[in-house]
């Protein structure tokens, strides 16, 4: 879909830009530019984990599509370095977004909301939110977030939950991506390790329950951690 984007990143970008958008504007028209022509300002996309990996490729792809990309990284230095590397269209706030600390995540969201209201009081929206940051590994299971949660679960899931919740005003203010039947798009990136789970529903319930305990013996597997990133179906 986007030149230079990795295969996993292309799947994420495919979730951002629905087929209807391509049909409406044509394959050679940047979706963000089409939004810009209507709203008078480029649409905003927030990407966690933009400093590398899939998040970095997705951020690059969004910029190519005409979006203004907010690089949400663990430290201000990482965000600034990432924005500099991505070039025009990428920005970095003077506030860290440490997913291992819910207070940091909330402060970051508040800073982003304030920036949006100052730049565009009538809109101040976020059209796309990509949750691509994450950590995994048995050695991290003995670590704890600032609030005392198991580190894998806290960073990959609780931190992102707090970010989405805190940015709801900006997401709700969005008119959405062209071709979308709804408003803003929130995409949570998981892993193919989730496919290794034999009983998904039971495993997610057990893992979420275990991860909330503060036992030093917790040692979640990558497959269960990845599975928890997927939306539950009822």
C-alpha cells in the first residue's frame, strides 16, 4: 500500500484506510490530503511505538498519506529523535508517554488535547490512533509498572487503555477518515503469537486475572499477551 512500509505495517495501514476511501479518491491520491482539502488542516494520527519497528513504518506510511503524525514515545528524547528522522509531518510533544506509568499517559493525553484545542478550537480532533508500542519477555514478568502491575500487561494493555480513554474527546471530535462509516479509527497491533493459543477465551480470562496480581512468579507467555490485544467478541 505504501512504498517503504513493511508487510506487517501494510496490514495496519490497510485498517486505517478503508477500500471505500481508495475508491472515492483513487489510488494515487493521499487520503490525508483529501481530508485536508475538506477540513483545512491535515488529519492527526497518534502512533505509540513510533520510534521503531512496525510503529515506525506505520508512522512513515501515514506521513506519506498526508497525515500529521504525533510520535508518542517513552521519553521526550525518543519522540524528538523520531520526529526528526521522519521529517516534515511528524511532531513530538515536550511530554513523555511512558506506558508503564498511567499518570504519565494521562499527562501526555492532556498535553495533546491542549495542543489540539489551541491549534484548532473548533476541531482539535484525532482521526487515527495506532497502538503499536509493546514489550514482551519472561524476564520482564518480574518487573512492575509505576502502579504495581505486571510489566508486560501494564505496558501493552493498561497503558494503551488509559491513552484511548484519555483521548476520547479528541477521537469523538473526529469526522473520520474518508470512506469510513464511523469517526476516528483506533487500531491495536497484536502478534501472530496469538494464533498459538488453543482456547482463546479461557486463556484471555485467566491471563488477565493473573496479570493483575502482584506475584513475582507470574511468567506470561507471548501468545497469551498478544491475544489480550485482540478485541473480545461476545
